[in-house]
C-alpha cells in the first residue's frame, strides 16, 4: 500500500514526521486533502488545523499559523510560521 512521507516543521522547531495515509490542511485557496499519488502542488498554508492520518496510531491534529505546503512524489512538506500538536486522537 502506498503511503505519504510527511514532515511538519515550524520556523524554529520540529513538529512531526512520519508515514501517513492522508493529510488535510487549510491553504490560502481552500481546503486540500492529499492521498498517495497526489499531483505535485505548492500552496500558501493558511492559519488553521492540519490533520494527519498516520499509517499507524492515532490521528494527529496540528495548529499551524501560516507558511507553505508542498506535495511531490508522495512527500508532503509543511513549513509553518508556528505550529504545535493540539492532540492525537483516534
């Protein structure tokens, strides 16, 4: 089964990384949902919640304060101005 390689960092600290089935986020152009095989994209990240569904474990919810969001070759990179894990719930 294909998976996404996800990395979330803030301007001054690491937030989360790992394998995921899906990533949802808010961008300046609206909501984006990413599954394995998604076409390449780069977007401005809007302030809001990023949701990651890891391949193992509970969903991860991150509060992000803007930045950018990119997808290429099943790799999702989120570089936020500031971001913190809000919770990890199933």
